[in-house]
C-alpha cells in the first residue's frame, strides 16, 4: 500500500513554507516586539512605577541647573523660558546616551536568547532603541503638559517649525540607532567599552550645547564645538522647537555623515565576528 501525503492538495513542486521578504520582516518584527516586552519588564519591572526614573532623572537635573543659573544671574540665550531651553537639549542628549550605553551590553545581556536562530544582536539593539524612543516620547509629553500647567508655557511654544522639528527628531533617532549599533559591536570585542564610554560621555554633557547655543560662543570656541555632531543635533532640534530661535550653524549632512560611518563600522565588525566564527548568535 502506497503512503499518502499529509498535504494531498499541495503540488509536489510547491514548497510547504515559502520564505519571502514579507515573511522575514514579519518574523523579525515579532522577535523585536517580544524583545521590547522582555526588555521593558527587565529594565522597569512589572510595575509602572519603574518608568518614573526616566522622568525623574532629567527633571531633577533640569531643576538643579535652573536654580544654579538663576543664582548666577545667567539669562536664556534664546527667546524662551529656562526650562524649555534645557529640556529641548537634555532629553535628546539622554536619548542618544541611553541608546549608546544600552547598545554596548545588547549582546552580553541577552546571551541565552541569542542561542535561538531567530534572534540576532541587531534585533536586540533595535528593540532597545525602540523602547528608549517610546519612553522618551512619553517623557516629552509629560514635560510639555507639566510646563503648560506650572509655568503657562503654551503647547505651541514647542513648535516653531513642525517640519524642521520632525526632520531633526528623525535624524536624532537615526543617529542614536547608528551609535547603538557601533556601541554594540565595540562592546562585543572590548569588554571595557561600556565603562570607557560612560567616562567619555561626561564631558560631552557640558560641551554638546545643552547649556549654550553655538551662536553665543566666541568664534574660537565655536570652531571647536562644530566638530561635535551632538552640538549640531541639539542646535537643529532647538531651531525647530523654540519660537523665535533660528540657527544656520548646524549641518544636517555632517550629522548624517557621522551616523552612517558609525553604522558602517558597526556592521563591518559584526560581519567580521560572524566570518571568524566569534559570535554569540546561533548559526
């Protein structure tokens, strides 16, 4: 007696499971979404109170520097309030820094998951960046609403040019993602990279334009500050967000150049690790 096929209606030449680009994208998104849920529970805990730290950290720093600048008699170099001036730079800087720091440990913190063939280091980095992006959006909304009711800052006070702001925010996401990819690759070949970056990012906090604009710097200092892509990024965001502030001192191509180079180097390192068989991922 001849055995019957389990799928009698399927032609012999038709594969049972057809691997298409759409299927691969759907599988990748399912993996990334699952990683985001796992990361959110690991990072913030099962209670929503864990998210408060993402709000408390920038809020405390904003208040501290607001008090310091008020005591020093330092005014705001743009036509807005001190809180908005600080928030429009602090939150983007924290987003970039958090993406880079968490990218450094993306592989080491998820070694058990990387044994599954569906999970790649790239997926872990994407999940972490998307989670940070979702968190920062919530934090921004809370700040905007809080400053509206506490200081009377209108909602329109955050939108000088929506198109410019949207372009700047997208570029911030791309720059932070590329930085996270590079940081992830460096963290896989140099275990001390996360520590080194934590120290290196501290002077960047004071030299990236959080507390000043490029236009108010003396020409000699500005000539050095423009080499910092973060300073360009924050200047661009403020130009789109703060009414009455327009700057032509930032260069979008410079930011995209830095980001693309970081992405290229990060992907090359990842490719080399795979080629020599030194990878945490299942093959």
